[in-house]
C-alpha cells in the first residue's frame, strides 16, 4: 500500500468511526420507553458504516433525554 491509499482510507473511515461513537453515546443517554427498544437502537447504532446514519435518521428523535 502506498501513502495516498492509506490517507484516503483514513479520510473515509475516521468520520464514520466518530459518528458511530456519537450515536452509541446518544443512545445510552436516552430513554426509549423500554430497555428492549434501547438495546435494539444501541445495536443498530453500533453497526459499522450504516448503523449511525440509520440511528440518526430514524431513532434519534424517538428517545427522550433522561434527567440526571
């Protein structure tokens, strides 16, 4: 592999990594009405590359922020 290929790989994967971490943390901070729904959204958010966009499109507004 050359340096340009490695750079392109990093530029494509790092944003998805941080988006996935953000989705998982957001899911953990919300109440979805039941632990089962929260687990399902957490699993969806953890799927590499496609999970976070699905979570932010469909699950982001379903949960309510829990009061700490």
